[in-house]
C-alpha cells in the first residue's frame, strides 16, 4: 500500500491542496537522504522544526506514512503527559492515519494481534508508567527486536531531555525513552518542536543532539511571530498597563482596563463572525500559572458580563462598545453596522449564549470540548502552553509576567498563532513589557530559522538573546559543555596556536596595522586559522556565533583591528592595550576581531612568534553554543 500517497490524497480531497504540497516537499527533502537509505543497524536522532501551531502534526504524519512506504512497521507517537492533549492526539491519529493500526496506551492486545499486518502506531503520554509498560510490551513481542522502530516525539524539548544532566544522573522519562529505543535493533527518533532551543544545546555525547535538522515553512494564511511581534507595536496588539493583572485581582469594581476592553472586543468580533456565518469564536485569557488565579479571573469575567448585561441601555456602555467598534473597523473595512452587532451581543448575553471555561491541568478532554463551537471565553495556565489548539481564536488577553523568562516556554504560550484567524479582527491585549519580550524572542527565532535554512541540515545552530531572557530551563543543559558568551566582552585564548603562522601572514598581507571594516567571511576565515583547546577558546564556536550574528545582513561587515610586533607575556590576564580595548568598544554593534602578532620574546612563548585573536561579539546579547566537540 502507498501510505503517503493515500494520506496526501485524503488531504487534497478535503480541500487542503497547499498543505498536501507542503507535506510532499518535506518528505521529498528528508526521505531519500535519511529514511530510504537507513542502515537498519543504528539508532539515529533527527529534528523537525516548525512554527508554533503551523501544522507540525500533519508533517509528522506525512513522514510516518513515508517511513511505512520504506518498510517501517512499528511507530511510537509520544505526546504530553497532559490528558487533554494526549486524547486530542490519539483522536487525530485515528482520524488521519486510518491505514494504520492505531493503538492507545491500553491497546497492547490490539498491537500484538496486528503483528505488523498493517503499520502500527502507539500513542503514548510521556508518563513513566506508560513508557515502562510499553518497554516491556515491545520486548515481549517476537517481531519488534528485528524490525526498525520509528519514534516521533511531539514537543520533544518539553519532557524528554535529561533534567539531571548536571548531576551526572539520568531523569526517569529520559531513561525510559532510551530503553524503548533499545527494544529494537535500530531506530529513527524524530524530535519535533516549534521551540528547539533546548535540543540545540544538547551535547553530542548525550544521544539527544540530532544528526540533522529540517525546518518546514508555514503555509499561506499563517499568522505567527512576524505578524504579532515585529519590532514596532502593530495594530493587532493593544497595550495594557504593566501592573493590570494584580489590580484586577484586588478590585471588586468594574474599572476601565485592558480586560474590560478585551471582553467588549471579543463580543463584537464574535457578533461579526457569527452574523457572517461562523460557528465558533474564542477568547483566551492567560493570567498566571496558578490554578487558583484561573478561577478568580473566570469569576471576574463573569462579573463583567453581568455588568454589561445590566447596562446595555446606558449611554456609557454603548459608548464603550462604539470605541472598540471603531478600533476594529480601522482594520476591518467591511464591518457590519454597529447597531446590528450591538443587538446581537445583547441578545446573546440575555440568553446565556456566552460560555466561560477554565482550562488547566485539572481539566479533561470531555470537559473542554465546549470551545469547539459557540462564543467562548477560556481562562487557563500552563496547559495552554503546548499543543492545545483553539479554533477561531480571535482575542487574547495575556498578562502573565515571569521574573526569569525562558524563550521556549514563552513562545509556546503564543496560542494566537495559527491559520483560521481573521487577521483584520484579531487582537492581543498585553502589557508593554510582554510585547518587548515577545518581540525580542521573535527576532531570535527568525535568526534561528535563517541558520537552519542555510545549514543544509547541520545541527550546530547558535542562539542569542538579550540579557534577561534565557533560551530554556537550565537543568537540561550540560553547563560544562555549553558555551555562554556575552556581547561586548573580550575573549581571547590563554594557550593559542596557529594552523600555520604563514597562512595568517598571507591572509593579512594586504593590511597594514590599523582598523578596517571587512567582510564577516574574512573574520570567520581568520578565526578558523586559530588552533586551540576548545575548552580554552573554541574557535569553531566563535566562528558559528559570528556567522549567526550576521546571517540576515546582506554583505555583512565586521571590524578588524591588526597590530604587529606586540611584546606580551603569556598568562598576563589581559591581551588588549587600553587604546585597543576602547577602540573595540566604540564599535558596540559590530563583531570586532583584534589580531595581535606577538614577538614571542616574553616569558611563556619560547621565542615563538604567534598571532593571537581577541573577539568581541556585538551588542549586549548573551550567545549560547552547544558543544562543538565530543
């Protein structure tokens, strides 16, 4: 059976030809190089990256179908330990992979009786009990050991990585996953995520750094980071007060605030959509990670709705609705007449046509299917962070501030990303601090994507963020192997060597001592000519960071400072003269490479002439480099 062909046909028949084309491109790029020529004797890790809510599940299923066409018969699909998400994933697999034998955690007999008559996919939560049981189940069968296993780990950065790496121990989930790999003589382990920062920073020796990376572009109509979070505040973002969340929690009145405006906005947008024939409109409120706060915010929303319901005939309330209507009309030219929308909202509220739902770790799939239709206001926390999708999510109120923001966690909270939103009607209410944070993360994400697209699958990706933003949680990063460097700081090797001093002499022969604007490529070439212990000064890491800092800049330039005949002793604790240090600092937003040629006459150099590099990365960002050596 041609599993991929059948899968693509079903998608095209559903009217999603563009999605089918995207999946087909992904499989054509990956399968010939990494699946068709699989050795059946090794365990390979790979990484599939897509934007948050851009259709990763469809791409995953496409690759699974392509693998089935290449004689893979056993598949494991790993999902979150959140019951709501796990049930959503299982139902999606049963629907989309109808050619497979789809099994849940309790379907071992079904899997065993199938005995590879059809490709089998087992949907498992990343839960220690489920993983331990299925490790034993797979080991018990007679057909798993000798056949390759294809493992797809959705949101692989979330729970799969070793959280005890800095204690020289292995966390339980990480160990269970490794045990499952070993139930087969060979495997492909496909990590999938929209936030790959933690995976980029895995060590090669951990077994979780991918052999190759592939990024698929979102399809037409996708609203993502560049739509919501450019450098300047766009019309779809409505700024609120930085301290509004705490004010709302402590105020029993119905004040003029961002949440009130967001609620009115949602009611008007919902009226516009429903009168135009839509069947669902959702409003998401993310106030905190604390479940108690979710209940209090839901109560506050209920109070606000009651206030609106009682005050429809007041001129003040009508004026508040008119103000939001005019804001929406500025981007939606064909808004329905205000009086028609106002009457629709009035009728809905008087007939209890608005649902207020709380969605968090205590919720079940059945409890929260209600947001699939109707006009809904959803309040929640961490369970909103990964995988859960909300149809026609038009309004978002996000006020959760973190003292130590992590880029991957923050980005997963961006549930407003997706395809089925009306871009003219979408509104996100958040404080300026949060908009700046999301805008900085978006810029860093764009840099990461550019690196992947130009890397030809190479997993050595560098990342950098402004001071105050961490890429991921520190417990999954081996701090002894991951390099962390700060822009504006000078770095030079304690014990350098030159591949050959003659090659550097030749490369710099056309430059007299001085200060030059030069191609970034020349700076990278010079760095590559330095040989040193990576633990001292990792030339490969610095070359990668320089490249990443300028990857989207046409004809990118850096600053090269050259000094010959320097008389400097080894191990003095400094390299640059005060004048050269000040000169380099004057180019705050540029890569600065200072090359000193020492005479070798001072103590420690044994009379040997040598070029010593000093590099300063641009800005005040913090740069992160996964290990470039095992």
